[in-house]
C-alpha cells in the first residue's frame, strides 16, 4: 500500500489497474511500467518541445525556456548567465481539474478499501431546494 504521506508508487498504480481489469497485479505491472517508460522516453526525445495529450486525463508538455543572460546569485550577488533548457509541465484535463478544485470538505470520504471517493456533487437546483 502507499505510505502515510499519500505517496503512490508505480506498484500502487499497477494494483489499481489490476483491480479495474480483474487481473492479478503481476500481469498489470509490465503494462503500467511500459506506459510510464513510453511517456518518459517521448519526453526525453523531445527536440526541443513535445505535447502528449491523454484524453480525460491531461497534457504532458516539454517546453523550452529562454536563456537569461542577467540572472543574479542571491548568495554572492554575482551576475550569472543561465542557459536555456527544457522544462516539463502537466496540465490536468477538465474532469480532473474540476475534481481537484472541489473543496476538501466535500471530497474527504474514504471507501472501506482506503480510496478517496468523490462526494456527490449537488446541482444548483438541489442546493436551492435544501
């Protein structure tokens, strides 16, 4: 299982996949590993930018940053040159963003197996009626 801080590992993801597919964990692990490696390799091979769009989940992007010829080291107060580089960015999809923006007081219901379940969302009509 995951540790107390909420960190999820690749093994935890494989368990979830195995549960949803009705398969043993050892069958799901290679598939999860392969997907993660494929995404990583696409991002590493980005020349210099790439966009990986996973519908109903989000978008992984590798973007270029500009070189900064006039940055300052705060310890020494020395002016330094920072070369351009690539950075990663993840933007969640609409559904994931909507759930993440829900107040925690509405989301913190846990199922018996330890998963967090989304509280039933009230429609504006239901909220007015109560």
